[in-house]
C-alpha cells in the first residue's frame, strides 16, 4: 500500500532503545516494513538514548518520559514495549490521553490489572492491540483451516509439549531481567511462554472450559550472571495443565525450562478420522517454523506445506519481526475495513483468565471452570 505521511498511523514507541530489547529487535523492523505506519516519537529512560534512537529511526520526537510522548498530537498509536510491571501505568496514561494502544504480552502483571486496562479501553472506546502474534502465524492459520475443513474429522484431543532453554527460563539472569525471578512481576515461563501458546491453541481449537494444573519451581534459586551470586527465585520452570476446551476437546500442555533431548516443540491433534503432528526446533510456538505431518486412516503419512495464500505478503523479515509485522498489518487492515481480527485487550483478558485459573488450580489442587465473561470458579 502507499500512503501519504499525513494518512499514515503515527506511532509513539515506548521502550525503543537503539541497542537492545524487544522494541528494537521486533517492533522497529516491523514498523519500518509497513507503509501504513510511521514512527514519529520514541521514549526511553534516558534522554541520551532517546535522542540516539530517534536519530537512528528518523523520528522527529524523543522523550525520557512516557507522559510527554502520549500527550503529543502527532502520536496516534502508543506502542508499549517495556517490562511487564510498567505496563499498567503507561497503558493507562496512553488511554487517558485518548490514544490507541499496542501493548506487548502479557498485558499486565495479573488478572486484576488486565481487567482494569481492558475496562478502561472499553469505556473510552479506543482501539487496542496486544502482542499475541501467534494466532496470525501462517502455519497456525493453516492448521486452523485444516481442522475447520474436517481433514482429521472431529477433534478429540490435543497435547503440546514445549521446551525453552533461554537463560532467564532456567534461572540465569542478566541485570536487566533479574525482576523475572519473581513471579509477582508477571514475566514468567507461565505468563510469557505458555501465555503465548494459548493464542495458537485458541485460534486452532478453542479456549479452556476447565482445567487442573501443576506449576513448580523445580530448579530452586537462580544465579545473577553479573557476579555469579545466588538470586532468590519463585518463578516457575515446570508447568503442566490438563483440561477440556470448549466443545469437549481433551487437552494437555507441558512447558519445561531446559534443553530437550529431541524436538523442542511437539503439538499433536487427534481426530476421529486422523491426526496432525506439529514439530519445531524452537519452543517459541508463536513465531517458529513448523513441520506439519498428517495421518488419515490407512493413507500414507503426508508432510504438509503451508500454501502461499496463507503466507501473506513477503516483507523480507526474519522471525520474530515478521510475526510482529503481521500483527501490525492486521491492525491497519482492521482500522481500514472496520474489522477486528487483530487480538485486542478483550482477547488478552481471556488469556489472563486462563493463566489465573492455572495458578489457582496449582495452588488449591482444585479443578477450575472458566466462563466468558466472568470469574473463575473451583470444584473438587
């Protein structure tokens, strides 16, 4: 598409350090690849880094506070790509200023904060996006269509087994991410990795109706990489969920921190007429490449290729920027066409409700029942 500067969506990027971070790795390349958007303002915690980032990105405005950025009329969409504990205040201020907001996942530290942000956005009737790009990943959309077409008949059960071995998941923390050792900050293997995995699951098969769970910190305290000192840790590194999706699909999820002996992610879907198996060398199911294998009755096993019509435009971006770009492109299309296919704060709230149910099930040993909208309830 081709837009004049005045018709482009003006972006204010909060958390866009020039040298590191998710904003620079994923959001900047994604926005630069799409004509619908223009980065007009940036903010970081220091004016020096804000100015350096603005120069590098060709943005006119640089700030060392988010309050100054959200007040600018040049900014239509505020992008929040900072630590999870900072989301609530920044998102609230952006919504209060009347801005559309794209907030990275998780939306908030916990369910109550997510409820407050979703409610505020709804009251203000402002468009929102949450960084759950996995539901728009081409292999995921292909899987969704395969299921909808009845390729394996009626889905009966599904399981996802995923391993992630990055330092912060196994308890090794650089100074900028030491806060992730504490579950109260909302940036854990459960909220980030399993939370991201809920979106592809929902797109393909649906959301949880009820569940039981085990959430454990098996590795104990962590290590501060800067000096090798022990770092108190209560963030989980093993998560097992067993439940039923809407429609009765029996489901299990098992997320582990650590290196696998084989494939990092295996997702299987069993149906009345056959089965699908998804495999990846990465535990990041929301943007990784998949191998998809289909088995139907006595037919030969097939390795399926994602058809070109599911791939979307080739923006010449590598993961993870490509996934973020697809989410931005869908949001731009929603604004243009009056649709609502990009996940918004209401979707984020549903995912947070599942995370809350998992946490409560693990703490109480009771099965949790979910309703939408509504609260989580327990039963023995």
